[in-house]
C-alpha cells in the first residue's frame, strides 16, 4: 500500500527525490495524528488520559521511520508532533 501511495505522489508531482518521499511520509504521519486524536477523544473522556495516549503515540510511531531504517529526521519530526499534540490537548 505504501508503494502505491508514494507512486501516486511521484506521478502527481513528476519528481522522484528523497525530499518528496520525506514530505509524503510526513503528510501521512500528520493524517494519522488527526485520526489517532479522534479515536482517543471518542474512547477516553478525560483530558489527562487523552494527553497520555497521544504522548505515547508520539514516542512510538513506526510511520516516522519511512521504511526499515531510522533516519536523522525522526527527532525533528517528533518535535513537531509533540507541538501538534500539545495544541490539540489545549496546552
């Protein structure tokens, strides 16, 4: 499935660069953030439980690795995910 997703990005933009791959994976991870927050808010009613759940998701997202190898951009993207989660939780 991931190959088709990346192939569609290549086809739409006409580019095949590592920057585009990282951008596509970052976009996919941000979509998963929104979906996870929606699921967490429907299951967990208290605010502290939601924040703990999304913080745990921040520390262990396998989608950030963009394959099987941990890259150097993972800690930077994790910082932006923490900021997004903090804004969703209302901090």
